């Protein structure tokens, strides 16, 4: 990953109790068989709306540094294609500057997974998506990338989801997923 792509799947950056995700996705009847795969098309419905975002990011991931910078701002999530996609706009500022990010999330009905496609306004291009799904009220999305010429794994997790808040955390692994180092943590609180 290019050093300026520390924000990779933010969000998407950005923005789990089980109830909101299950209610939005439609809980399967009690007599449904375990073989029926979850249709995740509605897994992001809980996030549609406007959020206050408190974000911190590690300045130099996977270097042993523990220096973080903080940002504050907003995240807006809009439904697209009747829920088969959504568009996330992030706008945060802090002592290290401003981050304007955009995430296009696309649902693949065949694989029943989501791809999170992120772009930073400063670079003006989408990066390789993280891909994954929600299970038990927690979204996990993965990708492989490079950082400073070294192959890494990327994990983006959405957790602690309620009707009014959520946590987003991106981590990198340089040892094939044995250990993970967080480099992006965002807490979103719904704006009333």
C-alpha cells in the first residue's frame, strides 16, 4: 500500500449489537435450516443517515510507532440501488489536516458479500476493495495490499453497532494474519 493510503477501507471507513443488523436484514424464521445462507443485502440499512465521527489514525503503521492523530467531523451514508449499494461521505479535520473520503459499498447477491471501495479526495482514485460480510452483528472485510514494499493483509471491522453508534477499525498484518496492528479507529454517533 502506498504510504498515503493509510485510510484504506475506512470506513470506511467508518462507521455491533445483533438486533439492528438482524432486524434490518430480516431474521430467518426459527424453523429455517442452517444451510440457508444469510442474504446480507440489508446489512447496512442501520447506517443510513448522518453521523458525528471521532477518528484517530496511526501515523506510521507497522513501524513500531504508536503516534496517533485525531480528527472530528461527519459521515453521511446514502442508500443506492434500493439497498444493494450505499455511498459513504467522510469529512473530518484535525491537527494533521483534513480527510475527505468516499466509500462505495456494493452488495454481490451471488457471493452474499459486500465490497468496500474507498477513495480519498487527495488521490482521486478508488483503491482495491476490502470484501466480507456481517456475522452475528459484526462486519469483517479483508484484502491484501502492500505497505512500504512489503505484502500485508488488511482487515476492516465494524462492531458495537447500535441504532445510534458504531465502531470502525482498520488493522494491518505483516505476518499472514497471526497478529494485527490497528491503524484507524472511528466512532460514529448518529446526528439527531
